[in-house]
C-alpha cells in the first residue's frame, strides 16, 4: 500500500487554464480561495483510471462538504473525453490537457513507457487555499493510488 505523506516543502501550484470537454470553454484548474484536489489520469481509455474514477467519485460529496474542490485532469483529446463523459457523467470537472501543459507543469508527464506514450503518470495533488501544493502522491505505476481512507485522513489533517 502506498505511503501518503505531506509534501516536504509546500510549493506554489502552477496556475493553468484547461479545456472543459463538455462546454469547450476554458476553465481554471484551481478554485480560487478553496483547497483543490487535482488528480491526473492517463486517459479515459485506461481501465485502471476508470476504476479509480469509480472509487473517487463517492468522495465528491464529502470533499465538497469540507470545502475542497475535486478536479480531474486527463491527457487526451477533447472529443474522446467528451464522448466518454456523455456515457459516464461525473459530479466534478474532468478537464482536458491536450498539449500536456498541466502534466509537464506538475512533473507527471510521461513521454514514453511500456504502458503508454504521451500520458500523465497517475498522480494527485492537494492545493491549499493560498495556492500551494501541500501534499502529493505520484504513482509508480498505473494502479498506484492512495485509497479513499488514506485520502480522507490526509485531507482531514491538511485542510
């Protein structure tokens, strides 16, 4: 089971605007004045990512109750994500990182590997109200994610 620990030295979160695949409109990745939990996904084609979305979706309500915004980032083309969301709606935004700008800015871009090319490593970042990353988990493989209990315990300590 992965260890979930605070980021040793909080750092300023990259402020980016990504595309909402449903509306086609740009959207800020961070929610001003609120903590934001950002989770990077390899793609909607990834079975491990879809399983993670199934597992993290029930957290949306408890996170909202704590004032924490949940945002997914997927390194995939808008059309594919829009089609997938039409069949699998989510209660939180799943933004498109077509050019991998967010994945690069957060240090999770993976150019080439046995499990994919031009994707993001599975990762989650908790950004506090002031815009600093105070916790992160970068997976070693496509299934390496903190479980919900670990995630909620971490959020309780850091928000």
